């Protein structure tokens, strides 16, 4: 027996990083799939399971048990790697547990401690030294060599696909920015003529009041006329304002019949949902189950604005009355992002920061999302099938010039563009922009407009900023202009058209959709919902009760 054992010891050799990595990847994949399946089952019952830390704990227990009992994990059995003591014996429960805990700590440190295997001849990591273990590899059969090669190939393919997708995104982003350069430089206002709100003279204020009294029209008329004369109309909102969303639902029919608008593009929808949305708004019956599924797939599980989602039903109702071959479409412009993970990595407890492994693949899409928005709008308005398009989106995405131009020592060093400038650069004179009234983006200009319209007895109005004396007004209190080293655009650089539906202090948050948070939504996002409500939550009903009190826009 001793001779046979010596022979086996001579036949085996220390496993290198590649073989150990392949076995570890297979084991992690197996454990991860099990944990994700359990997390989904629990979520449907309204229970939350933090996936990343659970994978690490489950992996530690899994490797400890199998190393103590059989010296091979499933991944090790497939790849021919075995964990044993220095003499080839089983580790035993205590040493297997010590090794598993050390491996878990290395995983918490993003696997960096495993790189020591590249520098040691005996291929023993610090976790092996703590446990008195070594990982050996049996003489590889053809099957095992193929498996290792297949695992490596799959990893290389996944990484390569991600790199290629990132490069493609960046190439598209650079193309859109190149187009925006032309638009930004030609449309940008004359900064030498900028006038701060505080420096306006009485005569200048009177001129603004008189102009607004003579050149404004009713909001729906203004938006319909604007949409009628442009291929794409960007409407910039403050998310979740009831008056704005009711206004949109009210004029959808008029946009179709009077302005020939055939596409409503929504930021609250992802473009990967387009097929489901098309099926919903063109169906014979309005599918409430599909409606709820679409709404609850939003990147923010707090997007329970009832009137925002009612747009889908409003379009469905319209489509019941128009020819089947000329129906209105609704499309999404947001990429498929996991914004909850981004928020939890930034603000969550330490175990939620392990979501970083989920965040990394999303970073390119997150960093270049305005180019994705522009591409989706382009496809809807200028592709096949195409149609005159109204885009309902956050106001920050809509300026047709710069949102910022950083200057240092008198030289422009960087430009930043949003979707509006990208589209305006590629399709000049075919893109219109309308900003909905708010006092967040324009804290000094907003009351100036309100006062002027009130003096003329106009509680609501729509007008062209580009033709008004407001075009050169500069709001020092605006958040977008607070960076001292940035170029500070005038009001006309941020708003081409403007609509006031109600004074800012009368704007209301939209009604919360009761039932939006289901047990599954709560089970998947409980820590995030608790951060939003600033309180521990027992279940989805508890979340529903408190969410409207702390409902926040992220």
C-alpha cells in the first residue's frame, strides 16, 4: 500500500492557477446557480436573500464539506484537481473549515490573494498554508484537458464579448459626440451677452412680461404645433409630477390626429421591453398582467407613478379607434440597467457592496447611456418603421447644446453632451426641445416667468425661449451651473421651448400606484426600499404603506 501511495504521489503534481481556476469557476457557477434559484423562490414569497454574500458563505460550506469527505469538489472531479493534506490524506473537518474560511476572505478581497500562486513553486496559497493543504492534479485525461480548455475558452469568450460590446458602445458614443460638437458650437448662445436674473433692470423685466403676454399660447396648442413641425420633439420633465403626466395622457390623441405623432418614446421603459409593449398597446384586450409585468421591470422599483404607466393604457385606447396599419407605438429608450445595484454599491451596507460583481458589466451602458437614448430615438423616428416621435424624458437629457463645457486657464478641456445635443447634431432642424416648468433646474428664472405670466392673467402657457428676451438670462442658482470651472450657459442653451402648467409651488407628486410593490418586488429589493423609506419593512404591504411618504426621485 505504501508503494502504491508513493506511486500515486509521484504521478500527481501541484495544480497551477489555471487548473485550480477552472475547477473553482465550475464550483462557483454551481453554487451561484443554486443560490440564485433559492433567492428567486424566496423573493416570490416576499423574502430577501443577499446573493453575493450568500454565494461566498455557501461556497465555503460546500468546499469545506467536500474537501473533508472526498477531497474533490464537483469542479475538482471534472477537472482532475483534488484537495488533500501534505501527505495526500483527507483534510478532516477542522482543517477543511479553516481553508474554506480563508478562501472566503480571499473572495471578499476580489480574489487578489490567489495571485500568489503565480509566484510560488509549490503552488500553495496562503489559505493552503493555514490549513496544511495542497491542491494536486491527476494526470489529465483527454476528457479533462478538453474540459479545462472549454472552461478557459468560455471565460475568454465572455470577457471578449464584454470588451467588444464596450468598444462598440464607445465607438457609437464617440460618433454621437462628434455630431454634437457641430450642433453645440453653432447653437451655443453668446456668453458675452448673458444677463443674470439679479441684474435685470425694471425695464428688462417689463419687456419680458410684455413679450410673454403677447407671444404665449395654450400649452397643448404649443406642444402640438411644435410636434407637427419637427420629426422628433423632446419633452423634458421633472419625474413624477402629476400635472405633467396628466397633460401627456390628455393630449396623446391630439398628438396622433393633429400632429401625426406615431411614436411615444419613454425613458421609463427599456428598449428590450419593446416587443412586450407592442403586444400590450396593440392587443384586442388590455392585458393587465402584462401591464404590471412591464411596469415592475423598471430599473427603479420605486417608479410607481400611476399616470406615468397610464400612458400605455391611453395609447391602447387610442389604438382601438385607429386603422390597424397606422397605430401609435410606444418604445423604450433606456438600456437594460440595474440601477438598484449601482445605488446599493454606493450607499448600501458592506455586504451589499459585493454587488460590484454585478455592477461592472453594467458600467459601460451606465456611463454612455445618453448615446443609447439617442440611438433608440433615431431608430424610432428615422428607421424602419419610422414615425414622428415625441420623447418623454428627464429634462437633463434634452438640451440641444452643451450641458457643460469645462474650462481651465481660459481653454476648453472637455465637453459633455446629452441626448438632445447628440440628436440635434446629427439631424439639424428636425429636433425640437420643450422643457416643462420647474424651479429645481431654474430656481430664479422660474419665479420670474410665473410672475410675468400672472401679471398678464395667464395661469398656463407655452412659448419659444429662443425668440424671447429670456434667451440670454443666466440663473446663478441653477444646480447645473454651480461648478466654477465650467462653462455657464444661458437659459436659451438649456430650453428651446417652455411650457408652464402650474406654478412650481402648486406642482404635485403623482399618485402612487397601490399594488405596485408585490411580494416578489419586495423580496428582490428589500434593502433598497428600506433605504428609500428610512425604516425597516416587514413585508410588501408595509412597504406600500410607507413608500408614498418617502417617495424619492433618484
